[in-house]
C-alpha cells in the first residue's frame, strides 16, 4: 500500500493532470488515502546541494544591550506585526474551520504565507537572507500575530522557520551552504523540527529514537509523532539518543531510504496536518549531526521551542478574549447583556489579567534571549504560564459562550482544543 501511495504522490506532481483535467480527482484520492492512516514514502521533491562554499558558519549577532527594559516594538517590528496580523485575519482565520475539518491547510495558503518572507528575516545576508542580528523578539511577535488567526495554521506556517533557525544558530558551514539557500527563495521547502514522541511521561531530553554510529556516519531508528505537514515535508531536523552521548539533532532529508510517513490526526492543531515520521534504519552521513551533538546545543533548541509555544499561546488566548468580549456584551438574558452579571464580567477581566502576565514574561524571556543573556528561568516561567493559564483561558472562553461554546459554529471550541497542545508539544516551532 505504501508503494501505491508513493506512486500516486508522484502522479499528483505530473503536469499531464492539468492538461487532462484529472488533477483534482487524483489529489482527492491521495488526501483520502493519507487520512485513512496508510504509510507513504517521504516527499522527495528536490535535492539539496551546497551552492556556495563557506569558510565558517554564518551566525547572527546578539542585539546590543540598551540598558533599558522596554518591550515596546520598534517601527520595523510594528510594521512586521501589522502585516502579519492582517495576513492572519484575512487568510488564516477564514480558512481555519475548513483546515480543522479536512486536517490539512487549504491549497495555496502556505505559498501565500511564504511570500511574507518569514524565513528570510532570520537568515544571514551571506546566505541570501536579510538578517544581521538575532530577532527573537520579532519572531515571538510574529508567532503571536499568526496564532491570533489560528494556532494550527500558524504552526504549519512557522514549521520551516524552525528548521532554518536551528541551522542558522547551530549548523556548520556545510549544512548551512547545503540547506539554507532553499529557504531564501520563492519556493520555500516544507520542513519540520521533530522532537515529539509518543511515550508515557515523555522527556524531550531522553528520546527513544536511537542514533548509532556506523563506519560512514549514523543509523537512526524510531518514530516521531505530531510532526506538522509531515507528508509534504522535504527536510526534517530530528532528535535522537546518540549512542554514548545523549540527545542530539540530525538533519534528515525525506528522500532518505527508510523514511516514511503515517497520518496522525489529533485533538488539536488539525490544520497543521500532523503525522508520524517513521525512521527505519535510516543511514545518514557524518555531516548530518548538528552542533557536534553537544548538550548545550540541544538545550538551546528546546528552550527556543518552548518560548515559541508560549508566544503561540498568547496569540490564541488573545483571540479568545477578543471574541468573548463582544459576545457577552451582545448576548442577552433576562432583558440585559450577560456582561452585566458580575460572574461573567469578572471572568472576562481575569482572562485579560492572565493574558497580560503571560505576554510580559514571554517577551522578557525573548528579550534576554536575543541579547544572549541567560534566560532559562524566564523561558521556564513563560512556558508554565502558557500551559496553565492558556488552557484555563480556552476553557473559560468555552464556558462564557455556554452551549454555543460547545458547537463548531463558534471558533472558541477549536481554540480550546489547540491551547491544550501547549502542554504536550515539544519542538515543531522555535523563536
């Protein structure tokens, strides 16, 4: 069955379908088969080759310290946030319900998202990007703005940036020259950071996926779950327990032998088209290891991911607040708006209070990160607030809508399901 679906995937890319009018039927067959849980081969749409030689890795410089703790966005950041917010409102929000039902982003949506150039900002100029210094605060503001439209689609949009960010910060000269130029063009590859595994009490620092040394490099075995756009991804950064060393990160191309994908519909983040990444004896060259397998490299990636998830939680929590305020003001009971009831008004106020706390701690962590200051404590606090208060805000939003909060006519039930993912997801996005 896997071979059959792989053939269908290749057929779906043929220009002959456009001339014969069969593209849509074939795409429907592929989509239906994938949703039913069949295993398919990894996407193999391009070959990554080094297009330039680098004498040393290109890194972004830390942001200079100003001596002031001011989280007000500068003019450039404000312009970026306004642009992304408009995109989220006009493109993500209207498409979110359908994406949740079909478990896949709408056609063309991610292409339009790539036109925003989100990956280019974080890539140094030497590699075709426009980045000159770390932009962690800008990154979390972008994640927050996208999640205000829809959290699942925001994850799908940001997944390639997670891969490029890791390569910029920790990739060596060969890895950067091979992969990063693809993220600066018009056709940004689907890519994903895969740290999550299905295991009781999963510890991201103790992955079950194994990496064993071979005479020519490494051999990976294991399964990663809840990987965004897994069936379309051409490139993965995968965590594995490196024999004798502990957790490490590896670059895995989807065309590698032994890579396959299984559909994995989830309670939330359905618009991100999550799936399982199955690694069965995948042979990798020695150059696939990122950052020399150092523990601090792995820790930095996990910390950056948790910060990004905190920003996504803030964006969706703000969407809940913005939705329930007009609802409780317009919904009447006993001849007056329900917002006149203290029990309702106080809950709305509490949402606003908790949201401000979440944002402040998250932005402080991002500010310290981009200045290359210690930020482990701040990220831990931001994630703890995002997990606890984010889930509470989603639940309270459903409660404030009463029976309407339980039906799909209103998006709050979807936001509640998505916010529950903050506490279980590791990886996928980075700040």
